[in-house]
């Protein structure tokens, strides 16, 4: 019975540690959505269209992340991952790495 209790405690503690990170990400997504709705930041599909010529039309867009006012976009092309950071307000590419 004791090992089960220890395992249960560890699982519950791990769940409590991840909850703030998930809540933070949700708030960032909500801010991005609200900013796009009000016209303060460019919508993700528009930003993606601006970046696609740079990474190649054959690139596959993967999940974007937002941190503050910057989108980090992830693309796959030819088995390689391409990361592109884009200013959400202007659409300007800040950084690109392969």
C-alpha cells in the first residue's frame, strides 16, 4: 500500500507543477487572439502567409507558439525543422534558424 501512496503523491505533485505553465500559455493565446480581433496584432494566418515564401511553399507549417508579442513558427521542409520568430504587430521576421 505504501508504494501506491508514494506514486499517487508524486503524480499529483507533478500535475500541480504543470498547471501554472498551462494557465500561462492559455493567457498568452487569449491575449494574441484578442489583439488580432482588435487589429493590434496581425492574425496568425496572415503572418504565416508572409513567412511561407521565405521558408518555401513546400514547407509544412506546424504548431505556432506565442510569447509576448512574438510568434515562434515551426516549419518542416525536407525532413528539417525551420524556426521563424515573427513580430506579431508588424509581421517582421526577427530570427530564423534551421
